[in-house]
């Protein structure tokens, strides 16, 4: 009589356990489906021809890190490394893969990691199926159209994409109250990309001070940020040791070049103010409205809200530094080179996307008709942006960062150089060119896109540009108005001047437009480009 109930109880427990297992398996399958759909969205956003805007910069550096004979003698590749962890951990496949295959593999892995991180974060806020997919699509739309400083997350393969995946996982851990895990992830993100992780660490510290009180196990556990600091050291130490004992004049000049000449579209408030007012301020207004509604509902996004608010506050401080210091102020340049506007371009679209989906669920419970109208409007906006993006994508068959005319002829010239010149040959290339090392595997005297990381090298980079060009390096908005500008010394008929400049930078070849006349021995020609050898 006693054994029967026990048997029934055991059978019941087995049935419950089996049901739980089936429910967990079903939940896992739904999560995997959501991750797959989010990955498709991210792939549609970032699947541009290789090399993408920054891939010709970071991936050739990663290859040279593992194979110093690649483009040996190149000024940029042999300058100090600022992303050592990324190069060390992610560069080894270049030893046996082509750069194009390496870029695509890295992109896919990064997009899957970002999709997993987004699904993990979104599922904490909204548990309904497929709303993570909706919020991911909305994030892409907002990030593409409302950024002020041009920061992006989903795109080509570089350290930044991996760092943001770690940051999103950290945000999900914060919302769950797992602060030790969050700090570990922030530390790893900082090691992978010191700027992305560093700004996130500052914002995380503010959120931790406020919200870790709710966690009994992690309440003000100072071991967590300490561990994060230790994990960040492999990425921070190379950056912090780049510019030890540098002359103050070099620091000021390098900052001026970096902020006002090379990257004003990311760093200079005077350059960014129009986008801030027209694109970012409306997003900020929506953000504060949705965040207030979320607090009233008791949403779980408190730590994410604090991180986003700190990100926006950093942007405000950056604007203050730029405008109080004055246009092209040396002191402001030294401060502005730390990318004050980077995190707000990511965190505010993220916060709006998550809060908007939570608001949609809440509205659906109370006013289904209004929720249907709201959902329809969101889907229309997403569809319109997807259509525009698809149209742009189909109209582009060359890499987005390319400024070269007649790209097929450019590839042919690069391939000839790869097959017919010494591995350590140094070339003078068109100043709009970004992919010479990618396709030819040969070094360049200087490249407008490939700005070094150390301060002394930045000054040298600028001197080389000014030595070879008719003016400063081309900014992105100047490409269309100066399509046919070429190196000034290549227009010089004085053979001795050409030889002196080539000798100064150890250059033995130049690639020029086929219509330009210059002293040198012709070794290759196609419809658009010539390759000349400059005799010593």
C-alpha cells in the first residue's frame, strides 16, 4: 500500500520531467530559429563586396602580423599595432586562406555572434516569439539612419564587430543581474577593441553602482570590475605603450591631424552638428519617451537604460569640448580623439528598438487595434529601408570604400604587380586607392585610408601625404569632386626630382592613370593604368 503511491509519484515526476525537457527542447528550437532569422537580417545589412570599408585596413594588418613577409616594407603595416589581441587571435587563418575568403568567414562568424547576443538580450525583455527578430530589424534601421558620427555595428570583419557582440552579451547579463559575467564580458570586449570596450566599461560602472544592490550574490563585489580590468590588459597595454615619452608638440600635431584632417566625420563636433540636430536629437527624444514609459511598466531594462544614458552624456560632453575649445583647437583635438560619440550611435538605437518592442507587447494587451496600427507602421518603415538598402546593394558591384576609377583594370594592375615584382617592392599608388595591398600584397609609400595608430607615425603619415599630394588627404565627401587628382610628383617631368622622391621612400614602382605623363620605365599597361619602374 505504501509502495503504490510512491510508484505513482515517481511516474508523475517522470511525466513532468519529460514535459519540461520537451518544452526546453522546443524553446531551444525557437531560439535557434530566431538567431537564424536575425543572422539573415544582419547578413543582408553587411554583405557588401570585399574588401569593405575597414577590411582593407585591419585584415591586411592581421595578415602582416602573422606573416611579416606580406607587403614587407609597407609604412602602415610596419607601424605599431593598436589591436594586438584581434590580430593575434583572429589573424592566423590568413596563413592559408585568401584575404577574401578570410573576410567572408570572419563576417559570418561575427554576424552569428551578434545575432546570438541580440536574441539573448531581447529575450530577457520580451519573451514572445519572433519579437527579437523585429527588434533586430528595427535596430538596423535606426542605426543606419539616426547615427551622428557614422558608427556601425553590422558590416565588415574587424575587431569592432566581435567587441560589440561581447558588449550585447554583457548587457543581457546585466539585465539578468549576473554582474560578474557582465564584467568579464566587458573586459574581454575591451581587450578586443579598447575604445568600444573602454566606453562600455565606463557606462557599465555607472549601471553597476546603481543596480548591483538588487543582486545579493554580486552586491558591490569589487572583484568583478577588477577581473574585467585584468582581462582588458592584453588589449590596453599595447595601446597605452604606443606613445610613451612622446614630445608634447608631436602629441598636439598628431591629434590635430587625426581629428581635423583625417577623421572629422567621426570626431569633430563642428563637422557633426548638422547630423546631431537632424538625425540624432529626434532619436534621443524617442528614447527618453520610451524609457519613461518602460519605467512606468516596470521593464527590466534599467541597466541598459543607464548605459545608454551615459553614452548620450559622453556625446554631450564631446560636443561641449569641441565648441568650448573652439574650431580646430589643439587642446580639444587631444581630447576628441577618444571617440566621444561612438557609443551613443549604438546604444540609443539599441535601447529604442528594445523598448519599442516591449511597448508594442504592452499596447497589444490593452489596446489590440492600436498595437496593430503601431506594428504596421514599424513594418512599413522597416520594409521601406530594406528596399532602399537592397537597391543600393544591387547597384554596387565594387567595394564601398573604393574610390578608384575602372575597378576591373585596377584589379588587373594589382595582380600583375603581385606576379611580376619582388615581394618587398614599394609602390606609389593613387591616393584614392585602398585595396592595393589587399590585391597585390606589395607595400605602399603611404595610403590615405591606412592611418597608423601611434602619434609619431601619424605625423609621418601626414608628412608623406603632403609630400606626394597637391593638398591634404581626400575626405570622403571630396571624392566625387576630385576624381582625377593624382600624385603631384608623378606629374613632374624632371626625372631627377622623381628619383629623389622615390629614393626617399624606397619606392621602385608607381601606378598612375594612363593619361598621365611621368618619367619612368613602362613595365605594364592596360586601358586605365600604367605601372612604371623608377630606376635608382
